[in-house]
């Protein structure tokens, strides 16, 4: 996997983007994160010099998407104005965690459970970035613990098997499915309400049959989740549930 960077002129302001070379990608795709960051994913062997031309062709779509996301962020009331949370709401479980910070001279930070749904960070808690990294690792472990059995249950419910599951900390995707039927889940799904998470699972399980968004794919989704259209619309706004420290 290779990451490059570039800019494309958009009126008077350059349009910044990153380029990622993916071993699994078959076509060029453009992703815009909920923070407005643009990532271009290209297959291995694709000439990266062609990316500016692709960005120029899709520039209007990128700008419209960024504007919609910016408007959506302005309507969201953040859970906290602090860079570090005092409370963590994991809606998908559901669990509400209290977080305390205990400074010490140690250069590292240790996260410990000190009671029912109480998490303590002990050590160099003056470092906001280090605390955020520790919390993100804790989030990933929680996701690994809860998502694999949940996905297997949904897989049985809808009769769509998969080969493997992993948890990552993705910026632009809630989940993905490889051609080998391996599903990757975003740890930030923990912040979403359970119906949205279950729909993401079904969506990716349907990709084990159709590796695209063809009419046949959506027909299969509709069979497994009849209310998918309304849930899918809600999922497009679901990044509002993710707190800034988890980015």
C-alpha cells in the first residue's frame, strides 16, 4: 500500500488529495471522508500521473460532497468540547463509559478498567495525542471483541457466509469486503446505533456474492433487509456520531 499527495486547482483554492495504491483495487475510486479529506484509490500498476486529470473531471462532485458534509457537521452538537472525553457512548453495544485521567511521571500511558464501565488512563496524560492513541487502541479491542460474534450471528441469520473478519481504524469507509470474502470493519461502528451496524454487516455480507453495487446487489440487500433504503440514508449521516478524539 502506497500513499502519495497532490493538489488540483479548484477556482482560487487548490483541491488537496492523497493517492493510495491498493493491491485489491480493480478500478480508480475517489473517497471523501466526513471531515472533507479526499483520497484517490488506484490499482497497482496504474499511472499516478493520470490522477490530476481524474480529479479535474470529478471536481464538481468532490466540491459538492465536501459542502454537504460541512453543512452536516455544522448542524451537529458535539458530545464534548474537550480534546479528551470524560464520557464515551458506545451506542452499538450499548455502553456508556466514564473516563478518568491519572497523571504520573511514567512516559507511557496504561488504560485500565477500574469498575463497571469505568476506564482510567494512568501515566503521561498531559499528552493529548498519546491519550487519544491509547483510547483508539482500546476502541479497536472493544470492536474486535464484540463485532466478530455479532457478524457471525448476522451471517447465519441472512445465510451469507464469509471467510474472515478484521477490525481497522478507517477514515472513509464503515467496512469493506474483499474478493476472498474477507470483511473489514471500522472500529468507529461502535458509536453507531445497533440497526445501522447490523445494516453495515448485511451490506458487506451481500458483497460476498456481488462485488459491486449493481441492481443484482441491491436486490439481494432488499431481500435481506427490506428497510435498507431508509437505513442507508441514515447511515450517510452517521459520521455525526463519531467524536473528534476517535478520528
